[in-house]
């Protein structure tokens, strides 16, 4: 990646408005095997890519409505985790874009989670 990007600047929006930021992509490419995984298009890269798209969707929603979800550091998984009401706005947004993201949260609970 060449050029200057802002921290939250999307590289490109997909048809659903989901994205990975320039900073997130650069972070991944700077990991030990990041460039190799990216070039091969393997599942490790796409798992990271989808996680970033969910994170950005929820982050953007929380900017306008901070109560719609909670974002926190999960020490067990050593990653950013999200929780949100299973029937709330975030769950509805994920249901709308779900086929492009997989189903990584439990919609049977009163709160969904994603990490």
C-alpha cells in the first residue's frame, strides 16, 4: 500500500457498504505472515477481513447511537469483542448483511456477541 491514508479511511466500500480501513489492512500486511496470506487469498486473511467489516459496521453505528452495542477487549481471546441486544439495531444490520459475513453470533440469546 502506497500513499497516505487516514486511520478510519475505507479502502473501498462493497455493495453492502461494508469495508476494511487502510490502517486495518496495513496492520495485517505488517504481521509476520500477513503478506503471504493476503497474496494467497487464504482463509486466515478473509477471516480477518470479515472481522474488520463487522467491527467497522458496529463502530459506525455506535458513533451515532453509543447504546446500540458494547465494544471491549476480551482477555480470553485477546481481541476486540462486541456485544449487542439480539433484537436490536446491530443484530438487524448483521442479519441484513449476514450472508456476506457468516453467522458468528448466537441470535438465540438476548445479547449477541462477536469476537
